[in-house]
C-alpha cells in the first residue's frame, strides 16, 4: 500500500499533465506547438499568440507542417513569421 507521501506525489504528477487553459491565446499557442510537434517551446508559441495575430500564426504553422522537407519545424516557423512581422505583430499606438 502506498504511503501518503507517495499518493501525494502521484497526484501532483497526474495534475501536472492536465492543461490549464484560461485564455484564447493560450489555446492557440498550444495548438501551434502541437501542429509543429514542438511541445517544449509551447510558452514561446503562447507568447507569440498573445502579442500577434493568432489566426495568421495558425495558418503559417499549418503551412510549415505540410512541408515534408522541413526538418526543424519550429525554426522554420520562426523564420517565416519574422519575414511577415508587420502582418502578424501590428504596431501598438
């Protein structure tokens, strides 16, 4: 029978796997990470979705994912969004 400490650690591990999404941009960032198969950089994609045009970012991510010759999807995605910076990240006034 597991001890109370072991049950507590198991519960923390179970909860850590659950996603805590409270805003639309968080969901968009996680979708981008899934599309690009780049979960370790999900915080970056969430930040980009918060600051930029989330629809345009999703379109670019899907375009990158469709390309079979791309080895590092995350890097290629970043290259593509830097080329379209003005369309994705509008200037704040």
